[in-house]
C-alpha cells in the first residue's frame, strides 16, 4: 500500500471515529429527530432544572451543571419546543 493510500485510510478512519463518537453522545430526543428526518427544535426553559443539571450559565456562574438548587428561576435547560409551560417552566429568549 502506498503512503498516500495509507494516509487516506487513516484519515477516513479518524473521521468515522469522530462522527461515531458524536452520534453516541447525542441525546435520545436528538437521535429521534435525526431518525425521523425532522430538525430538533428546542427552547430554553427556566425554573425546571434540577441541581447540577442546568444546560448553561447565568448571572451567578458561567457553565452547565453548576446550579445548586432544584427549580431555581434563573437556571434553565433545553426542552422540546412547546413543552416548557406544560412542565411548569418559563420560556426564555434564545
């Protein structure tokens, strides 16, 4: 096998591995959207995140998984569009 063909094979295997890792880490809801062919549409929903389960930062901290209390009004998670109010949360602007 030539050096060029070997390099192409290694590159292809690397790309396949990265793609597979990304698919394995996707949420079940995202995977369902991919399988159905529909784009997942989410909204930010405040007030329903459990401690340590928030999706991103706010005025108190800058990262996900740093909330310290359940259902804090300023902590949010992504939920499928149209479901936030039914869960008792408040939709935030993206």
